């Protein structure tokens, strides 16, 4: 046996594929190792002078390598296998290997890898710029590539293979600089077979490929070999695929065919609008709009929908013209849905995000990508449909005049000429992208704006102490200096908590943040984020508190704007690290060196912790950022023994038994000491304060309050004066963190008291206790900002619970009602909570809750962002959305924020089951009533695409890592159950560095004695651990996704296939839905 044979027996290429994919090596790294194997196999070949024998042996080597590559594609699941094959065959172009491998690909049953391989190869050919490689590929096209690719009839292959192979063929033909003469009529027949299959699945791609085939493929000297039956549109005729079909050598008028259906079909246009609507909404709602690649991703949408390759020439003018028009159309649909379809909701956060995108982020995108087209803006706005413009004007008028409106039937309808298009233009003017005169072009003839009053640059102007507006030269330096020198205890006037101090120039900036130019808003966001990161790193905890306080107040939508430029998760991660490990480490050092006179430092420390914690709670409660997902997605945060996760996951719950970090007896002793000092001694000892950390106080204070209130309720205590005296300590800076748990617990408790009734005596005592905490007579300046923020977090729910105790003072005839009146102490509570809501911008609450109007209301105030009523039942909501999918609307019937809440309420599984069942019933009912069954089958497939695009984008809003999601969908075991069973968190304990010779990294891939695959064992080992950790966490992150539902059904179906009683139709439906989801996910633009 020769040395070459010995090497072949090793199957080292297959081992290299498997081990490289397991270690996630790049394709370039794989290629280096592969070339070493190839050289080893070719070097032992004898050179006896017989050229034909040498070629035969060399071809034998490539044949066996192709067999091993084929085996890798057939047996492995990782998409990296396909990447490696493309690298060795195309990137490192190898004619012999390509010929051997492509003749085998038609026999591969692992469809996912074959689709990925052809898509990857198509992308490589599309981007190929090396003239030598292009020339070599062109030379081999007719004799090697096409005969190998088209070596079999395509009538019997999986339909999923047709489009990728057709796209690859189109890219190959695009590289040919002259018509290709095929020597085998069999190849041309297989082209006809492929075209016939393609015409049934994708007519647009069929049309494009038809043009390429017509121009580039000839059989000997007879011109094009495409038969007339295909050109004339009868692509699905049985005659085309008949065994007796003969190739016609005639020439045909292909220009006539190209012009016959030159425009997009109406259905394709609707699908494009629907896709772009979902894409824009999902990017905005997930805080990922904008960015350097935003325009490029947007431009690829039509190419993906049409299954065509993107053009090398990025036409900025065309892309942004379409983006501007589409943006205004989508926003008009958004506000129309909100106005006419969602009367039972108060969602307005996504609305604000849309406004920020249109007025701030879109002008920045235009400035950075299309500023060279001055006429672009006017043409794009003029192209907006009249119905869209009308909806935008109506929305602008309603927003502008809401404060003056009273919801009285006799109010005049608001009339205002300005809308969001004018805000868009104003920001373009600030960026010097448009002249000020453009604004008046889009106003009514009887109205005009003084263009001299418009800001024509992006400078920030603030009033100085003399009341004169001056320009801030260095905005970033101004923010840095102002934050460092800011006194957060003085942000409120002494007259009351609802009055913001107007003298601070930083507060001025944030209160007027909407008028700040897009460039300066982005600069502010990046500056504040960097300041926060540096402060956490250096443990500059006072600066951390100032940043968190200013952002949490959200003056002028400043926090929402900042989060639009720097994603919430980026802010959350360093703060979570600050409150978890960094804080604990510092607390230990402080405890070791604690001095007798450290009370002031203790107060400051606890205040800082509370500010940071409140910012994180704001991200979760107001902005819907799940802190659990932040921890699971971060490689630096551990979910084990996390104070943050435990605290935020139990907001509103106070246990009946106190559990702190100490033992049971220590907890009991500590609790007794606190009760004695608070309610008997009337003062807290220094030793007690120092023995209780801020994290313990967050649980201890609410527990004491609950026990006190319940003792009064059952009559164990009648005199609440000692309790109120003790409660005053809860508002001190070092203990105010406990107010968070109290405020969230009060709402369900008050509802319980109202439902079961209570004595007047207890109600009077309860109001006294609540007033001492919610509306105290005096409040420490250091505590006041925290107190206001804490109340504001749950004020709408508390207002609903407290207003339920009011008694009606006038008759209510069911049409209009005057405001009810309550106990004076009750009204003081309500008034103070209303004032707290006005200290900054809040979202997803009824606007009437924030107004001072005392007029008659046509309908009751809605305290929750989403309610179910007799008029808007779950069944009716779901039916309307199903009809939207069925009727192929260009947008969903409800907005994405509304739909995601609906899915959460009825669960993803129930939603998916109801929608699929209804669409299936509609398809069957329609097909039995209409003879054009094929047309209705196509329409049913289109409505399923609409549904599944929504499913994919819904999941992408929850988990944006497409690679991990695809890997999860390809897994063959129930990874969700596996991950939930693995209770131990992976810890990063990389191995010690060891000496390693240079050639050992190659041996490692074949199971030799070596530690890692690279030059830095510690780094690569840690990366592997992090990757394994993420793979385990993915199923948990997908706990509320449709992907999990579909994949679990697929796994369950696979388990039941051996059961003879199981219905094949159910299994085929599950397979089809799973396959459709994966196919759309694979192509979706993230």
C-alpha cells in the first residue's frame, strides 16, 4: 500500500471538517489546514514520466477528498461545513475538486447545508473581483462547472433546492463574458428541467434566469436552446418535461418576452410593503434603527423577496427616496391603526420611537449616505400618497391641540397645518441639508413660517444667568462638566416636588431636548454612555448616581432619545455589574475599615445604589427591557444569587417570612431590633445601621411596613402614631430603597381592601399611614428625587386603586359624569401622585391622567396600557388580525407593540394554533367554492408568508442573534429541557497557559494530545466556554418565542412518527410550518 493510500485511509479531511466546525474555526483557518493535507496527499504520488497515469492518480486523490467533503455535508449539521467547502472549492479555486464534488451534490439529503452552500457560493461569485479567478471560472464554465452542476434531471429533487441552484447558475452565467457553447445536449435538457421547476415556485427569478440563459447558453452553433413553450409562458406545461421532448434549435423573440411582464406584480408590491413595514417597526421597537449598515440592509429587502442578487452599485438616491416614502407610509399606517383599531390601549412609547426615528435618525442617515442629492427630499415628500399626507396632518393636529381639547362633543375639531413632515424638514435644515424655504412649500397657502426663526445649524443655545441665549461650543465637554458638578439634591424647587428647578443649564438642555439637532443628540448619548462606563470602571459612584437620576427623569423625552442612539442593553450591562460584583467588593472593603463617623458616607452610598437600581427598574417597567435576558445574554453577568434579578422579578410581592443573607435566628434578632428602634425607641442606633446592607434594607423595609399595616387591619394595633413616627425613617436617604417594594405592593393590597371592604376606622388609619409615606409634610432634599421617581414608576396603578375609594357626589346617568370626591386625605394622596407623573415624561398611560381638565369626559380613564372590554374581546381582536393576514394587507391590523402584548396575554402557542387553524379553514372553505383552486392555493401560501414573517420578526425583537436561533432550530434534541435541567452556571476558569510547539495546532484537529486550537490557550478556552454558555442559554432566551413552539412540535412529531396511529397529515403540517419558519428566518434581514 502506498503512502498516498495510507493517508486516504485516515479520512483526515472529514476529521478536519468535524473538528474545525466544533471549534468554530474560520474558513480561512480551515483552508490552511486543508492545504497541508492536500499537499501531503499529492507529494507521495510517483513521477514516472507517464503524464496520463499521473493525472489519473491526481484525479483519484481529488475523488476521495470529494467523497470526504460529501460525507461531511451529508452527516454534519453545522453550517460551517458548507462555509469550509465553499472556501476550498471557490475561494481557493480548485477545478478538479469542483468537478468531482458538484456531480455528487444532487445526492445530498441534508438540505439545509446544500442551500447554505449554494447561497454562499452565489455570494462569493457576486462579489468576485479578481480578474484571474474570473477568467479561470469563465474558462471552466462550459466544460466543468455547468456539466457538473447540471449532471442530473431536476424534476425529482427537493423543491427547496431549486431556487438556490437557480441563483447560483445565474451568478455563474453573469461571469461569462461571451455565450457558452455546451457540448452535451443532456446538459441543456437539464437546464430546461430546472427552468420548468423554477417557473412553478418563483416566476420573478425564472424571468431573470431566462434572460441569462437566453443570452449565454448555446448548443454547438445553433443559438439559444430555450424552447418556445417556456418563453411563451407555458412553463408548467407537461410537454416541457415529457420524455419525448426534443430541443428546438429555433431562435425566438426574447425581448418581447422581457417586455410582456416588465412591472412588479401587485402581490409582490404588497408583500414588499408588508415586509418593510414589519422590518422598520421591529428595528425601531428593538432600539436598533440607524447605524452604518441600516441603509444597506434596507436596500437588500427587495432582492431577498425577489430571490435575486443585490447589485454591486448601491444607488443611494433610489434607496433613500424609497426609504423616506416608505417611512411616512408606515408611520401613517401606525397612527391610523392606533386611532381606529386600538381604542382599548394607551401605547405611545413605540409612537415616540417612530417620531425620533423620523425626525432625528433618518436625517442623520441622509446626511451620511445621500447628502449629495439636494433634490431628493422634496421629490420624496411630494411622492407621498395623498391619503398618507392626510393621515399625517390629522395626527399632527390632534397632538398639537390635545391640551386645548376637552373631549367635549361641542369642541371645535382641531385644525393645524404642521405635522411630522415639517419636523423632519426642520431637522434637515439644522443639518444644512435643505434650505429653510422648503418648509413653507409644504404648508397651506394661507399659512407661512418665518424662516428667520428657524435654526439653520446644529449648535446648542442655552440661556445664561442674564437670560441671554449663548452658543455651547463644545457640547460633549459641556455635558461632562455639567454632570460632574451637578447637585441632584437641588433639581426640585423648594416649593414642591412637581416644580423643576429651571436655573440649571443641563436641566434646560434635557427639558428642551426635542429641539436639539440630531447630531448633538447622538453626541450627547455617546458622551453620557462613555461617562457611565468610565464611572463604573473607576467606581465613581457619585457620577453614576447623577447620570442615572438625570436619565430616569426623562425630561423632554431625553432618555428615550438617548436610548435610540445607544441601546438600553448597553446601559444596563455596566450598571448591573456595578450593583452586583463591584458593589459587593467595595462594601466588604468599607466594612473592614468602617469608622465611627461614617454615617454621611453610608447615606451617600445607599442613595447611589438606589439611583442605579431605579434606572434599571425604569428600563424594565417603562421600556420593556427584560433584565433577565440582559443577564443571560451577557458573558460577564451571572444569574446565580443575583440581587437585581431576584428583586425585579418579585416587585409587588412581600413574603410573609423575611429571608435575608443571614441565618434564620440572625434574621429574627435583626428584625426584632429594627422594630424596637423604629417604633419603641424612636431612633436607629449606629450599630444597627452599619449591620444592615442596602440590599437587605430593600427587603427589610417593605416587610416591616406590610407587617405593620396588617397588624392595624386585624385590630392588633389601634394607635398608629408610633408607626407613623417609625415610617418617617423609611424616607431617609439610607432607607428609601425600601419604598420601591412598598409602592409596588400597595396597588394589589388596596384593591383587596376595596373588594372585601373595611371599617371606617381602619380606612382612616390606612390613609394616615399612606400619607406619611406618599405625601409627607417634610422630605429630605437628598431623598426628594428618589421619592418622586419611585412614586412615578407605579403611580397610574396606585391612582386607579385610590380613586376606586371615591364616592360619587352627583348622579351618573351613564353618559357624562362629574369627578367623584373622596376623603380629604385620600384626595391629597391622589393629588400628590398626579404631581409626580408631571415631573417627567411617562409612557403608555391615558393622556387624560396627566391633564388638569375638570370637564366632562365621554369615557372612563384607562389606567392600564392594554385592557379587555366587552367591545374589544380577545376573540374579536384575534379575528381582526387573522383577517388581516388572510386579506394580505400591507400592514398588520394592529401595531407591533399591541400585537406583542396580545401574543403575551394569550401565549405564543395559543396564538399560533388559533391563527393557523383559522387560515387553514379559510383556505379549505374558499377552495371548495371556487374552481380556480391553484390560484387560491397560491394565495393561501402568500397569507402564510405574511403570518410567518410576523412570527420571525416577533422573535427577532426578543432575540436578535440569527445564527444561534438557526442552530437551535436545526438541533435534533430538546435543548430547552436540557438547558433548564442544567442548573449550574458555566464559570470562566480558563486553563493555565502551557508551552506548545508551532506544529501542534495541526495535530489537535485529529485528536492528538494538545490543549487548544490556537496560539492563546487561555483566550480560546474562555471563548469556547462563553460560546457553550450561550448555546445553553438560547432556549431559555427563546422561552416566549414562536421558534420554541415550532421546534418543540417538530421534535415531538419526530418522536411519534413510529406510532402507527399517528396521522401523517399532522406530521406533514408541522414539518411544513417548521420548514417555512426556518426558510424565512434564513433569508430575513436583521
